[in-house]
């Protein structure tokens, strides 16, 4: 697995498919890592399942590699991103044509927007007219299930650069930078933003580097708890499960995406947090149930590849990958561990907790015993 270790460190920003860059997602798997795992453990025509799809990296790389793919996630933001990457319009022209169609609807929708119904913390990020336009097009895209355009909108929701919609703000996690960019010194950064112009520009950037893909391949994405069955997946029909489960609240997927989640209808991100970022006990209980479920979904020669992290919290080190290996040993399950590959995470890849939370990531390869 040497190539996985190398790809862990290689920059992909200017080489990967630009659909990977629709909108930021903290802690997402590198596309080069997903590509390596898919190449090593599957072949063209196989079926891959990612039950914690996150930013949709495995789903998109599976499709690019000529595999059928099923994906799911409980987070509305993860679902929208994964769905967008699994079913993008064919080209820029088609996407701009869709945008023009729905923008006309949004012009009418703006008349119904009452900004007094918007929480104050949300209003603090936007010029009132920018917010009104953004909410209008958001409503239309949600109503018409236009996931790709919606992902593009979420991707330009907040930043300090001119091509984005908010007042000066960080990109990955929504924090205003009004002390760095005070309104008195940077008045232009607090003016109304033209939403259509910026959204159209984002669409064009999204098609900067796109691959030839087979649209006849299966690409199904659901917003569902990983513990629940996806009815479309046949028992014993999955060649590989490749996924990175959220573990021990090492990343706050709800809090860090709270503004985008609000635009997707989540008014209280705190209620969502424990469901998508479980603590240790809940995580291990969940994994025990999932191993039984996954062993039924996998073919007799199928493989399960997990990407997990060793976590330090409250001054205590938790070797979560080893606990997963031990958990499997003590279970009556047809899955068993065949490989464990540890990699230290470069500081540049860690965006939170002052680089103290997840210090390394581990790839665990599980195989299915033949009965």
C-alpha cells in the first residue's frame, strides 16, 4: 500500500476533477487516496458502497474509475454534495441553461422572502439584498432537487474573496473576519453581492477539469443513517465498502458547517451533532452493528476498507483503529482484519483543534470469510 502513503501527501488542488471542489468539507478524504484504494481493491464494473459519504469523494472517484456506486450519509450537507457529484449535468452550457431557468423563478420567489424570519446570526453574514437573492434561489433549487446548482451555491456562501456572497468570513468554517477587515477600512467588502453573476462563475469553475464518465453506471445516493438498509443494494452484491466513518467528535461536522446546514433547513445544528459525530461508546456500538450488516452486503470475496484516526482528547490518547481490530476479534462476524496501514497526517491537512486532535490516520482492510 505504498502508493496510498505517497498520495496522502500529494497536492491535488490543480489536478483532481473540479467536481471535487464544489464546496468545502472539513476532514474530507483526499481524492488521490480514494482513487488509490478503488484501484487496489476493485476492478471496472464492480459495485462500491460508501455508507459515510461525506463530501462524496469515494462516490465520484468510483464513478470516474468505471465502478457502480451506492452512497449515503445522515448529514443533509453531505447528502447534497454527494448527490451533486454523482449526478452532475453534462457540461457548462447545460448547467448555465438550468441556472437561467431557475433564476427566473427565483426573481418571483424574492417577493415572498421576509428577512425578519431569518435568525440574526445568519443575517450577520450578509448584505440584506444578497441574503434575499440567496434565499430565493435556495428555495427554488431545493424545491426542484437541483443538487448540483445547490452545491455550487453552498460553495460560494461564505469567504472573504470578491467571488463569494458573505461579508468577509473564513471559507471552511463560518467565522466573520470583521476585525481583520473592518467595515470602515474595507467598505467594498460589505456591499451587496450579485448572486447570479457569482453563481454562474462558480458553475464555470466547476467544469474546469472534468473526466469522461459512463452515465449508464449505477450512482445512487441516499440521506439515511448508515445503520439502516439501502433497499436498492442487493444482499451479497457489493464488491467493496470503502468509507471513513466519523469518530469521537474529532471533527464537528454540524458546528463547522452550521451556516450551510441552516440553508438546508437545519435550524439547530447542536441536535444534529451527536448523530453525525458520535462519541466513543456510541461509535463502537454503531460499528459492531454495521460489521454484521456489511458482511451480508459484501460478496464472498468482498473487501471492506476503513479510514480511521487515532485521537487525542482531554489529554488522553485513543487508538481507535486498534479498538476496531479488537472489536472484530471478539465478534462472531464473517469479517476479519487482513491489513493495517498507519500514516501520520501532515499538519497542512489538519484544519482544527490546533493540530492536536487526529494525529494519524489508519487504513484497515477487512475481508469476508468464506463459509
